[in-house]
């Protein structure tokens, strides 16, 4: 990657921090220690809902040596600042979910501290709890606000009600998805240093340093410049480190503030799984009107997600799930009613896909049912209804991109030998106890924040060049494995006509980097990457405009120009701030307009086998075809797709959160199973590139897309194999046994 | 009440260096490597032998160091990720292939995965894809979906670059 940097965007530059990672030199939060550091632990609620009557410290322990923090010790506001500010850092009188933090302890001896944690006696008077989505909707008890509802949306297009009577077919179905643990292999952890003189500094594993910053400012009631948040190497996030780090960072900082010592809080796996956020469980109801030609007349969709005890990001998850619920199809009439409801379980939060995997699962399962009912093949029914350029989505967004979903579908079906397999499996299955099947899902995923989100964020990226010509990218976008460091360096290097090696990334530190928004929503490449590109252009223009550099320069001339610039004008820096593309319109009230700047489009095909003796379903082969704009780094991009597909396979067939009284009881890797190297089929990844004018070199977002299509493709394949239409994930062997048993 | 238990002296060779540490008999090898010897390339993912992030080579076998009490460690030879790069600091062929073919994403499973891959190639220099799958099934990765890891291992086999994998 030295000279041929003219086409760096599109080449597989090696991972920028790859060497550190393969040698073990990369420092994650638990690898870092401070002199005089204490360890911190969290004492949590044993019950789903109750009134706290008393907390006492029992046993023969040196309690006076142990730092204790309760809600009374909080210097500022006792809430995690995010959307509704309803979640306390430490519960005071009432607990609303199992494992809710009540009290914090710190000591230098971890062993003694664990003993202390177990010796705190909490007396709680139990209150009636709501533990699932149905009970919450039915207001069995009102546990949040006046109606248990965090947020509702109504999307209305055309007139659904006049369509039913004209329809040749009306098809209904209900679909459910379970919770899913993000299961980043590095648990949540932070270290904090905090005192009145210097303010609060936190190092930690996180996706969004400025979210943590905003929350700590409120928690301590400090001016913004007195709070500093630094992201350390982060061992996976997938959304699980989007909003949660604000809570654990606050806890460590409160202990540090009170003790006057640095405090490290690292969760072990059991605590991380039982106490932190997961994917929202969901239920989707479809009612679909189709005419005699198999064209959609109306779609009515009810979408409900279980948000857990506090609001966290549920309104935004709901929003994305709602907008994706009608999929990449054109229907003249659509009505979507959705709500996020409260239950007395730990709050659910961000997880790759952010509501879309739930609603797309429902739609793509339902459309196989619709096709079967009206006598069309699944592929033919979709072909007749795919959205085309100039047509409108559920929110009346006119699709401006050149998109040919029928061609994408045909290519995916050919790449996977879909037709040949369907024919062959039908013959073979009749005399085999291993039933094989093949199924697909077609879908889209919007990149960037929904609606006017990016305008409100107003993200900024900086670029600076030192006197010796070294260029640094200043951005709050974090590297969490997805490749931020690498693609930003590729974008900056190609734009500046410099070698990849001459670009570096500044560690995200809120005292150094500008707010580029959170590292979420498939926005890092498309939105923030575009800002890197424009900041690089502006840096180049500054040098050229000042007469120190001419077009067609060499890296050596660039270096000389930087040296001259520093001598004559001082530091060389360029910044770029997000500007929305023109003619983009969004109405937050009516939920109408351009929901996303761009969509990635995809068709995924799964081949499965179902063992009729063991009721084990396996994915045997997987084809993932997507149109994502320009692919900046083919190896990293394929890695994103493969990793997302593997998580989707886990979501579908392996990962079952078992709840008891509002608490996850299988909170161990021993009994919450994610796919291993032996479980994942060959995943064949194909890209089509249709450059998007507002992404860097034409790139769109891809991070979340691969989470969306796996579950419905697999269940559609299982229906093809067995003839049974399953409507919920995870689909565990016992559920398969029940379903198949009934049919025999 | 006295919280101290008497530590024992444990002699071990780590990455070729002989040393003696003081540790509690039931203390985890993982903690001694990370905290006393500052070999923080050994990661903790689950603490119960499921994820493989704490993989080290222990007398020639890959083990989960979170499951090894120090009472069993005396006289052993251990290799961690810090001990596998080539003498001149260059990456060995497995490490190189992981960087080149996208085998590492977030990196937290990578030290264990690289050691498991090296150990596999030591026992079986030309594994089939299904042997690679079996060989790495004790190391969980949540980022890659494993495809790029398999590719990296296959390329490391083909790589002509001469380097020796650590012998224990």
C-alpha cells in the first residue's frame, strides 16, 4: 500500500491497528492499571420490582475501609442523560428491574470486595411486576408513566381501510422475536479518576465517547470542559456499548469522586449478561391485502417491542423498526402502528440492526405465507411488488436511487442454485430423515440516523497535518472492530494523494477530538467518512490556495508544503461539518418523508437441513448479495457481512435468553450458546456497487444490514424443508420438535 | 478475621524465560500471567473455559488459562501471544495472515485464536477446512463469522515464509 494509492478506496488496505491486535500489544481497558487504583462493584436489586426498605452491611468485614456510594452521594442529577432521563444511576426507594444498581462499593482488594458485595443485606418489599410484552400492553399493572408506553408511532400512507373490500386475498400473521445478547467478547469496563479540582476523566470500552460525556456532565453537574472521556481499544460493541457505558462510567466516577482514588469497574461475563442491555423482544402483526394479480393493495402492521424497565434508546429502536417494517416493496396503502412498552426486566438497548431485524423478520416470513396463500412462488410475489425508482416507501419517501431488486434477486437465486436445490430437495426429502430446504429474504437497511437525526447531530471531523507531513484524523468515531481506523485512513490518503501509512488516527478523547456523533446506525463510513473526505479536500485546498503546493504533488512535496505552512501560518488544520443533501424532507410529527439518505439493498439465501431424529436445524450454506454503494475495503466489508450473518444465525437457531421473574437465568457462555467455528456454514458474500453521491467515493452504510436477512431466510428455508411455517425466533430444537410433531 | 491464605512459590518458564512467582494455590494462571507478569495479551472473556480468549500454550497443549490453578503450574512451560512473534519482532506467518486476510476485527479473541491456529498447524501442517473448524471450535469470535479466520489459516499453511512455531 505504498505508491498505488490513487485507488486506495476500493483496495483492501491492511487493518490499521492489526499488528497491535495480533501481537497482544493492543491495550483494552482491563489491561490498564493506575497506581493506588481501587476496584469497584455494583450491589443490585434481587427483585423485579419493589420498595427498598433498608440496606445494611453484615458480616465481619472492615466496612469502614470500603467506599460506599448510594443515590445520596450523587453530586448532580441521578439519571442517565439520554432521551427521557428516566433511568437512575442508583435506585433510591423503588427498584424497577432485577439487577438494578442500588449501591456501589470500592476497595483495593478484589477478593474482599466480592465478599463485601455478598454481605450487603437488602430488604425489599415486593411490588407486582410486569414481565412480558402482552401484560404490559394489557396494563396488567401500570409500571411506567400512565400507560406503560415509552413511545408510539403511526405511519399512514393512502387509505388502508378502503382496500380490504377490494382485495382478492387478505392474509394475516403474527411473528415474534426474542431477546439477544450482544456478547462482545470483551465485557463492559471503565476506569475513572475524579475529584473536585480536576473534574472527571473516564477511560473505557465504548462506542460513543460523547454520549458518556453528556451523561457525566449531568451526573456531576460539571461544566463540559471538566469532563473527559477516552475510548480505549474496544473488544466488540454491536450496540451493546452504545448507551450502556454511560451507566458504568458514572458508577466508576462516583466511586472515584468519593474515594479520591482511581477506580476500575470491570464486569465479569455473568454480570455483563444478566445486567446489561439486549436486543428488544418483539411481536409483529401483519394484515395484507393483495389483488388478483398478486399486487399489494394494503399493508397493516402492528409492531411492539419490549423496552424493559427504562426508556434508554427504545424510541429510536422503535423508529427504525417501524420504518423498515414495510420492507423494500411498493404498496399504495400502508398503516403501521408501533409502540415500545415497559416491563420490569433490565432495560433493552441498541443491538446491530436496531429494530429492523425484528420487523424485517416478520415481513419476510409473512411474505412467504402471502405468496403460498395466493399461489405464487415466494420470488414471483416479491418481483411483482419490489419498490422501483420513483415509487414511494411507507413514509412516502420517493426512491431516487437506481435500484433493481428483481435483478438482485435473480442474481442471488442463481448464485445459490436456488431453483436446482428446490427441485432436488423436494425429490430427496421424501425418502430422507434429513430434510433439506432453501429460502431467501429480500430487504433494505437505511444508513445513518433516521429522519432529521443527522441534522441535529451536526457531526464534525477534523484533520491536522504536522510540520513533518504526518496527517491525523480527529474524530469521535470509534474503532470497535468494524474498521473505522482503516477506512478513514484510506479515505484521507486517497483524497490527499498520500500513502496509506502517512495517515494516523487520533485516539477518541473528548478533550482532543470533535463530536462526530455516535458510532452507530451504519453511519461511520457513509456520514463520518464523507466528513473525513471533505476535511481532507479542505486541507489540500488550504495548501494549494496558500501557494505552497501544486496539483499533482508528490508525498515529498506535500511534506515540504506542511513544513512551510507551519513556519508561515502556524498549525495546519481543517474541519468539516455535516450538511444534509439538498431536497431532503422529513416530518417528525407525521413520520413522513425521507427517512434515510440512502439504503443498502440485499437478498440473502439460506440452505438448511433439519434432522427429523434430533430436531436440529443447521444452516448448510449461505449466500449474501448486497448493493452497498462503493465498497471502500473489500476484506473489511466482507468481514462485516460474514460477522453479521453469523450473528443472525445465532439469533435464529442458537441464542435463547431464558427469563425467570424478569431475570436472564442462562447468563453464562456455557448455556447461552453463540455459533462456533464448527457451526457456521460457508458464507458467500457478493457486492454490487452503485455509488451514492453523498458517501465517500460513493459508499453507503453496511454495518447493520447483514443482521436483517438471516432469520427470515433461514425460517423460510425450514418451511421449504419441512412444510411447517414457524413464526418465531430463536427456533430451538424443542420448538421444532413440537411444531413438526404436531404435523406428523 | 484473617483474610490471608499462604501463597506458594511456583517455578515456570514463560515465553522462554524461567521465573518463580508467588501465588495462591487456587489462583488462576490467567490472573498471574496478566497481573504479576503483565502479559495482558492473555484476555478474559468468560472465566469458565468457554470462549478461549485466555488461551495459552501449556506444555505444548492449548489450554484455557482461566481454568488452570497455580497449584498445577509448577515446572511448566508456557507460551503466550507475547512470545510468538519472530526474533526480529516480525510477525510470524499466522499473525501476518490474520492481518492480511481480515482474521482480526475487534481483536479481543485474536491472541487466543492465533495461538490455537498455530498449535493446529504445528500438529497438522496442512489441515482441511473441516479440520480448521474443529481445531478452532474452542475459540469464540463474535465479529468475523469465522470465514476470514479460516482464510487466514489456509493462507498461513500455503505461505512459504520460513519461520518456526514455538516448541514446548
